[in-house]
């Protein structure tokens, strides 16, 4: 895993010791950020990296100019790995790590009045967590009109195309991985 672009370009991130965490492959991440380049202004944007794992996607966003990224993961090892990777690339001051179950963390962020321009969602495959989290986000004040949500799921997994105002506008397949893009309508 390496940072593709921006201030930390070329830096290699620490990988997980266990197979519980499945980091986004470099070629999938590169394709993802090429797509996002036309959709998101990273300069100062606020991003949320749910099921953060290594922090790979959020750290790439920070490297490209995101102002703040909140990383959410319920596993202690993942939170420690995100912390270590943020420190490695010198971006720890712009990252916040919440070590809680996803819906609990989202509830905390809602109570704090947080809002995000970009959300990454990379849950364990085929456990229904993508759909459950997307359903919650659709009714959440964490998003605003124009927010983009990207779910990384198994290419064999399907999620509905709409969750209330959260509507799918693209789906790309890369081997075993599917990237599903949603936006919150007006």
C-alpha cells in the first residue's frame, strides 16, 4: 500500500499483521481517486473513513488536501494501525480516530454536529454491513446535498440503488471488488 498523490506521495503505509483487515488494492484505490477527482474538491474537504482498517483511503484524501478525516473502526488493532500510518506520513494533526462500533460512532458524530463532503465505506464483505450503514447515512445529518459516499463491497454483493435521498450514480467492478458511488440529492 502506498500513497498515490499529494503531499505524502510515494510513502508506503504499514500493512495489517492479520488477515482480518483487507486493505484496498493500489489499482482499485487509483481508479477510485481518478473517479473522485471529477466529483470532489479535496482542498479542505471533510471526509469520513468508515471501517477504516489501515486508514488507506482517508490518508490518501489527506495527502490530496482534505482538511480533516475522521476514521471509524471498532477494532483496537485497526485504530492503532491508522494512528501509526497517520504518524508515518505526518498527517496525524488532521485525522481523528474513533474506536467504536460504526452506528455508535455515527451517532456520536451526529450529536457533535459533524458534516462530511466525502464518505468511504469499506466493511467486511458479505455481512450486510454496507447496506445497514448506507441506510443509516441516508437519514443522517452527517451528509449534505452534494455529499459523495463510496461503498467498497464484494463484486458478488448487491446493495439497493437508493436509500431514501441517497442515490447510486455509478458502480465499477475491479476483480473481486465493486465500488458503488452514491450522492445525496437536494
